[in-house]
C-alpha cells in the first residue's frame, strides 16, 4: 500500500464525486440547507427536538428513496454529518436513545 500518485488521487476523487452525484440526483435533501446535515459540533450527546436542524435532517432522510445508498456511501468514505438518516461522527455512527437524543 504505497502512496497514491496525483493522477490516482484525481481519478479516485472523480469516481467519488460521480457516485455522490448519482445518489444526490434522487435525494430528498437536494434543496435543503446544508446546516441541517452538517452540524458545527458532532461530539458528545446531541439533542434532537422538533424544529432542530438534526430533527429536520432525520425527517428528510426518513422518507428518502436513496437512504440506503446514502448511508452506504458515507460508511465507505468516512463521511461526517447526517447521511442516510444517521449521524456520522469522527468516533462512529450515532444511535438514538429513548429520549430521542443522539449518543
């Protein structure tokens, strides 16, 4: 596993971009604010209450026809933010507790 050349990095970036564009073309989030899906702080316990950015993101994802593809993309590419109805953080993928808080 050596260092990738600039050309290899460019091809990989183009492949990832194409894959994401195909998902995004059919996603519910196309016209939603990015702040819903990419919170400033993705550490620790985060409340999800009606009207919060995360609540809006999850509600948008829950009805999306490419939710599974989006989740799989984020998992494969170590993304951070809300993808496929889950919050991806630097430490892992979120779970909701009984209070509706993300842990």
